[in-house]
C-alpha cells in the first residue's frame, strides 16, 4: 500500500529563515506529487505539483520542491519565510497505476514568528 | 483555478439524526469526486471515491450504510451521514477532478459536523 511520510510535525521559524519540509513516499511506480497548504480557517490550496519533466518544481508564493526519485522524496523549500506562511502543509501522492486518488501525509504545521 | 463548493460549511445536529453535505463543482464537470475526513491535528483520510452514475467505492473500514454517497450529476456529489453519533463529529472535505483527469484535485471548503 502507498504511504506518505512527513517527519516534521511542527516547525517553528523566524521570519526570513529558510524552510525545508520533508516528504517521502513508498511506491515504486510512476507518481504525481503535490504539496497543498491549509491556512488557518481556510480550505486546502495547491502550492505546487510535479507530473514529469524538470524535477525542480516552482510553485506559488516563492515555494519550490524537488523530486528525487532515488530517494522517493519531494521536499518543499522556501528560501525566506514570511509570517503569512504560517499554515499546515500537506504532501500528497497520486499513483498513476493505482486507484488514482491522492494519499496525504500527516501534515506539517509551520509557525513563523515575526 | 477551478472552484469546488461545499454546503453547509458548519452543521450541528442531534444524535440519531441524518445530515446531508453537498459538494458542487462550480465551473467544471467532475466525473470523480472524493470524500475525505480530517480529524483534529491529523491528515486527510480518504473515505470514498464517488463516480458519476455509479456506486461509490469505499475505503476499508468506512461503513457504506452509514456514509451514503450519491453522485447523480457531473457537478454534484452528496454525503449523507445517517444516524449520526458524537464520534462522527469531524471535518468532512470533498474534492473533485475535472473530466480532463489531469490528476489535480480541487478541494471544497470543508464541512464541520458536530453531533450532540
């Protein structure tokens, strides 16, 4: 069965610090990869996605993620966080040969201190 | 981006009653919709996959007679929590994939159910 692991449950950073959130998945086939963000009181929004091509994907609000196939990882990065980045971040995987639904990680809560 | 709307966003009901939650794709057609449940401080757990015009596919451990799903049109799926109990209190989220099936899901705002 597929699984998605986000090892950081809660990350606290000061503004302007760099961010990297880990995401690992367990599936040997072809996958689509996503990062979603849930701001307080709001619904899930797509940050970025990887389907194919350049493994370094750039998303909205200065976020990027790198797909490393050999490590089954899709870590999310941002060089300089802002207070407004405080939110819950979810990594998700869609196995193309499977049931074609998304499997989510447990999420990482990011708190940015002004 | 595409818009998915859920209604109601917040509902409180008495134990034993049934509650219906609607999920609509407002500007695209969705052959497939997904229903998730999110517990506090936890991730989204897929409950079922709803396919237009056919029976929903439930994940293991989800009672299909308790969580009735209907996907009668390409823009509407409904989740009915029957004979609700306090342990059914949760945040229910739907998502929809457009007919182009690119793999991207669009999420509704979620519906918070509180069963007294």
